[in-house]
C-alpha cells in the first residue's frame, strides 16, 4: 500500500492487492540477541530457529516480524512444532488441518509445499521439514516452548472482552488484510475500512485491535450498531474510552481524556450515524496527535485526513476446471466455506466434483464472508449438491446463521435491510431497477433501465450514492467504467422490484438496453483487440440470456425477441456457444413467417443456424440450405462483409464433406470479395483459405505460397470469428504442407504452437488445429505428443458437445492403439469413429482413418476385407475430385496386394501413388510409396532398380534424416545394396 497525504482534502480510496506483509513494529517484549529470538514471558508459544510460533494468536514471526501463512499450513506447522523430532503421521496431520473431512493426499502436499516456501526452506541451506516416505512429516530442528503455564494464565495475556475473536484467532482468509492494516496504521492515523454488508469489516477491525493489544497498545472499541439516534454517538464513544459524558456533546471531554494518550480507537458500524461520527472523528484526528482511529462503515466518512481502504471479498477460485482440487482448497473463500460447513455438521468426502461445486458456490456468493458462512451452514443438513441447487433461489436470503450473531447478520436479508434503510427514495428506486442486470453495466445502460420517470442526472446521482454505500461495485476497464451489483444484493433488490409493481416495465427496458448493447458491441468489433473483446462479450452473456428468456415468454414482445436473437446469435458464434446459437436462431425463425421479417434479420438468423448446425448436427441438407439462403440474401443486399463470412462458412461445409472440387472456386470468390472490401484482415484470411484449398486438393506448392503470404501479412493475427467468420491460423495447414513437401523438421516447428489449448480463441479452429497438428506428430513418429493432442481434442469436443470432433478423437485413439500393438481394440475404435463420421457426412478424415483401419485389419488376417474398404473410399474420393490422401490410399492397397502375392496389381498401385504424389508435390507420400515399390522389386529380383529409385527420392530430402520414414527408407536401401552386391 502506498502512503496517502497526511491531511488530504478528499478521502483516498484504494482496494487491497495481495502482497507479502511485514509489520513495521515488532511485538513489544520481543528482541533479537546474538542471532537468537528472545520471547515475551507473557505470551505462550514455541521457538525454533529464527521463528516464534504463537498458536493462540495464530501468529508466526521471524525475528519479530509476522509471516503470512495460510490457515491449513499454520495448523500443519503447529502439529509438527508441538512434537519436534517426531514423525507426525499423515492421518494426524489430516485430522489437525481438516477435522471431519476426507481430503486427497495432494491437498496435504500442496500445503506442506506452501509452508516450506513461507519458511524459506533451502535458503542458505536451511532445512526445517522432512518427508518420511510412507509415514508422514517431521520438524527436524529443535523447538522450545515458552510462556506461562496453563494453570497460571497471565493477566496481560487474557483477551479483552471487548475484542471478540473467532475461535481460531485470525479470521480465515484475512491474514494479509490484517497485516496490511497494522502496517498502514503506523503511517495513517485515520483509516476507514469500507465494503458491502457482510464482507467482514467488523471481524477484520476487531482482529486488528486484538493484534495491537497483543503488542501492548491500548485499544478502545466503540460499537455504534445499536444506536438509532445520532446524537448519542458522543456518549457511546465516551463510554468506550472509559469516561462519563457530562454534556450533550462530550467531544471536548473525550479530547481532554485522549489528547496525550497513545490509543487505537475502533469506531465500528458507522454508516447509519455518519452525520455525528464524521465531525467527531475529524476533531479527534486533528487535535489528538497520539491517537489512531480505525472506522468501519459501508461508506466513507469523507473528512480531512481520512484514508479509505476498501476491504475486498475473499479470494475465490477462477472458473477454470483445469485447476486441481488441492489448489482450489487453498483459496480463502473455499477455506472459510469448509470451516463453516464442518462446524455445521458436514462430514462428506471432498471429491473433485464436490470441491468444484463448493468453488462455484463461493463465486456465486462473490466471496462475501457472511454469505459464505450462512450458505455453508446449510451444507451439513442439505448436502453440497442440494445447497447448490437452491443457491439461485431467494431462500438463501432467509437462511439463518449463528443465534449469537448481531441481528443484522443473522440473515442476508437482515444485513441488506440495514443498508436499504439508509437510502433515499431515488437511491432505493434505482437499486431495485438495477437488479434487472445480471452482469456489469455502463452508466448509459443504467440510465436506460432505471430512468423511467427520472432525469438522467438523478439516476447518475443515485448511482453514485449506491456506489458510496457499497451497494454497487465498480470496475475500471481500459475503455469505460462498468458497474455491478453483487449477486446477493441483486437478489435482495429483485424482491423489492417485484413488490414495487415495476418488474414488467423494468424487464422490458432491460431487454431493450441489452439489444442496444449488442448492436453497439457489433459496431465496435473490428476496432477492439481480441482479449478485450472476449472479456467484454463474456460479461454480456448473463444479461443476454435473461433478456432472451423474458422476451420469448412475453407474447407482446415477439419483434423484440426476434431482434435480440438475431444480434445474440452473432455473439454466440464468436464465443463458440454453438448449441445456444442453434436453439435461439431456430426459435426466432419459428416465431414468425419469413415474409414478416426484414432481410437483414433473416440473413443473421439463417447464417447463425447453418453455422451451428454444421458443427453440432453434421453437414446435412438443413445446414447447407440455411447457409445458401443466407448467402442469397447477402448477395441481394450487396452485403460484401456478409458474403465473405458466408462464403467462408460454405467453404468449411464443403471441406468437411470432402467435396474438394468445390473448394477452390469458393476460395477464389472469397479472395475477390476480400479485395473488393479492401480490408487487410479479409485479404490475409483469403490467402489462408486459398492455401487450405490447394493443400486439400493436392497442390502443395501453391498451398505453401498462399499460406506463407498470409503469414507475411501482420493483419492475419486479427482474423477473428466475429470479423471474417473464423480465426484462421495459416500454421494449421502449413505444418502439414511442410511435411508433405519433405520438410519434417519445419513441419514440427510449425505444428508446436497448435498444441496448447490457447492456440486459438475459436473452439472449432482449436479442434482443427489439434487434429492437423496431430497428423504431423503421427507422421514424424512422435506418438506421445500425438496422444496428448488426442486427449486435448477429446476433452475440448466433449466440453462443447461437438460430436463429430469427438468421433475424430475416437479414431485417433484407434490409430494409437494399433500402433501400440492393441490391434483388435484399435480397429473397433476406428470402425465406430467412421460410422459416426459417415452419419454426420463428415468425410474429411475418413480416408486417413480408412488407411489405418485397413492396416489393422490386414494385421488381423483380414487383407481382403481391407482392400474392399479401401476401394470404396478410393472410388468416393475420385468422384469428389480427388484429395491429398490419394497417394496413401493407393500405397496402402499396394501393400495389401503385395502381401497377398498380387505383385502386378501392387506395382501398378505403387507407381500410381508415386506419380500422384509427384503431381501434388508431396515428397513425403512419394518416399513412402517408393520404399514400398523398392521392397516389392527386390522380392522379384530387381534390387538394383529398386535401389536406384529409392536413392533418387531420398536425395531430394534436405532435413529430417532421423524421422521414421527416412530411417525406414535408409534401412531398405542398405538391404537392397547388400542384395545387389
């Protein structure tokens, strides 16, 4: 935290940021002598090395300075420090840190690792904790207990009854916040801790007071929550510092008493009596220089010298299924949830699924401590799954917490009632209307929804008031400010909206505002970088869904529903939400006859429907009809951008059906359209489409030319799903092109960036990148990477319900099984995959899978069946105009014929494969066919001719001598030379 000016004219507000915290003043009575820690006789703890551990205070110090340590790690350390030199079993450690819960061993290892890091183990050779395999962990240096005996407690060590603490001392998840405040109080003498209801302001402030008192500091607490009359504030503060107020305004008496005293005054719960607290706090700050003030409030005091510190929510795990459960358990919000759940009777096992649900609950509760405690308390009765099912209902507002909690904290409704009672009529009206928003919103959107009967300036002022009272949060982005209601606040305000009778009109205004936001977003699309656009568009989803659901159920809002669906479907395509796209596009088209719709709306809906159906339902007539109809409308409207996108989708459709002869004419139209538009991004995308077309048609030289041209244009990096239909990465096709041209090392280098999930923002393109990248690693014999990409594809396709891509992953698994010797299982996988692909008319990969299936069947003694299957695919491929797979199909049939003793047929197929590969410029295919032909000729006694042919093909390779095909060719050549000799 940075230091604020000593007496600023206006309050300084800043949120906490995670940091390593150290105290500016060590605990009194602690000092370092001759490299050892001396200890305060009034504090009980353990000393080991440079550390002192105080279990009752939940505090670890290094040479008098606090060390930030997680709650679980602290419990584990305490268990080992209490038994130095002994092996503490894993069972004992689990019981100590996770009482009543079943946790995987990875969770223990995670926290032990964090503990070692906090102790700086390894620095200068320091070693503290040893792992004893199969048994547990041990503290390997001496630890000495110090402090008073249990039966003779020190008076000074007794907790002040005015400082109620959690049973375990430092509040869970607030270690850094408390350390930060302790440090800041040494610099700023008037701090106001602000935040929404239930976030934990009082808990943190009291913990700060307890820590200061533990250092010997005089601490006084004035709890103002019970006051209803602001005029009583002075008397309440006077009583808290130990004097009796003799006048109606005892400020002078308080000043006289505190003027020369070093004291920390905690003014708790100030928001409802700010008019009286503010002037008192300001005078105390200015006229009592030895005292410090820590106030808690839902809005700032707004006085001279005030430093406003915003208490953030407890940190919650991100919405990312890739984070292991052991790491999720370390997030403060999850730690608090489990602590309260166990206290409420929860004894369930913590499976990955359960931990994931708990993480989701913590996110829905926005990391608000009170909300987490109240919801977690129900888990012991309802279970995690049932609690999750109920979290989106208004029941959670009524769930009760501890009976001993203040009335305003016993339910979420009570906590929010406390804030709502302090609002003006304009603020109350604005708050309940803003509950229509599910996600972040702009000031413009807020005025559009909440402004019925109010001036724009009135809404802006009301919004500012809600912001100051911590009922609305603010997000500062790169482009504009966004506001948001916390989920619990929104649920509370929605109840108020229902009771007001304004729900219907507010919901309609919200749907209209969402439509305006979608249109504005589309206009700004080409001007926004991809990362910013993704964040902004995902933030829109909640409101888009809410607006669509309402408009489609309101009979009078048919036109609004259709318009919303048309705009929303473009958003769904950009975010790869294809199932939602298909659902809403189909529903919108069913809501009215097309004669009732304008061309622009019809174009959007058909384009979105055709695109989504292609990837979900397969490449059937319905998808093709929708795309063709949309293209006709775009041509009639002379909409070149629309034509470009639709031609791109038509190209994808025919690519998937493997109708190679259709690809190049479409690609040429795309290039002409892109040139007419004049957009560099479109021109770069057109070169990529042309490169893909030539690649699949079997002209690798032309493919490489166009793909490398696209790469030389910086604009290709900006090709996005929302700009020209797909995020086309030229490397996807270029990697395979390099291998086919006999450049295997360059192919691997180009394929490497396709492996990570972050290779493309578009799910479809990412799947294609994984498949085509896997081809390169299969061809170069890197089966480990091939399997890794197969797993990624299967996970990605399954997560987004892309059945055709799941079938491709199944076929790839079959290939890997055959390679590993599990031939029968591999052939069954391939048969299943091919069946699904044929059902979906997804023929792009059937030739490659058929080659693998034929080789598997031959290994099982089914060469005749394999030849029949190959011939059917060969005929179909030739009927569609050929493809780059032709040389492999001919070569595979040649190998099968050779195995059956049909030498003449085998030689003819080998020669056809070689000639076809030469025409394609596919040196990789040519080498495979030449190796097979040389082997065949050697068996017929013509080893010299076979060697000559193979040596000529190998001479054209300039790299990749260690790849499987070149090694096999070199081995065959050596054998042929030996035979000739």
